[in-house]
């Protein structure tokens, strides 16, 4: 029987989500990585910027290891007077290389925290209500894995809307193989089923 390694398991799933997020940027223009493709402005580079801040905050400030200890934080940081959602999009002054580089630095900073501390180590989340601020490393790892995987899912949809590219990871597509015609027919079938279900509900409510 395999011995349990909870910290290693959590870190592996976190790294899978990290890699998937950056992969979704590959091969796209500056415009496409920044394009807001939902009514609330969701965009690929903004997702990466957001999760970089998530890791730096939760694995840094929470455990007394602030990343921005020797330099001023960026204007979108939670301690600054930032506009709402400032961490969810890239300004003209922020390049793709800067944001991706910050995310990779966040990985390294977070990994050192994770490797150094036991899962039951306690920290305090500065931006949470006082009564909930005390947390364990295990709690934060689960939270950040969940958050990053969720945003990787957002990135899946945004990338598909941009150029039709799909897939879970470089190594695993995790979707049925089919050409453009197959997918058009598949989508039409789903649309028809949805319309028929909707018509049925309308008749039942009449």
C-alpha cells in the first residue's frame, strides 16, 4: 500500500493548475492574452496576475514571510488603495513577461513556505475578518489548490473562445477527438436537446 504524502499530493495538484494556466497563454498575441471575453472582463493574463497575488499573499503574508518586504508592493496589492478588480487585468505598463515572471517567483516563494513548515503550522490571513484569520498551512494549501484549479477552468473556456484550443494539459487533452464537423454536429445536438427540454418545461408550467 502506498504511504500517504498529503503535502506532496496537494503541491502536485497545485503545480498542475499552475502549469495549465501558463500553457493557456502560449501562442497568443498580446491582444488575445488580454481580451476580456465575459461581461465581467475575464481574461487570460488577468487570471495569471490574480493567482500570482493569491499565492504571494496566502503563502507569504499569512505566514510572516511577505514577498514585498524589501521593495514596495505593486499598486494593485491588497495593502494599497487599488481600484476594485485591479488584480484581474493587465495595464499597458505591465507586460506579459512581468506578470508571468511574478507568477513563477510566487511559486518559488510559496514552495519554500510549503517545504519549510508542517501542515499544522498556523498563520494569520491579514485581509480576513479577525475571528477567522487564524489558519493552518493545510487549510491554505487546500484553499489555494481549489482557487487555482477554478481559475484554470476559467482559462480553459476563455482560450476556447479565442481560437478553439482545448485541453486539460499539454500531455492530456481530456476531450473526445473530433474534427470541426464532428464538433459542430455535437454542439447542434446539445442545442437541440436544450431547446426541447426548455419547451417541455414551458408546456408543463402552462
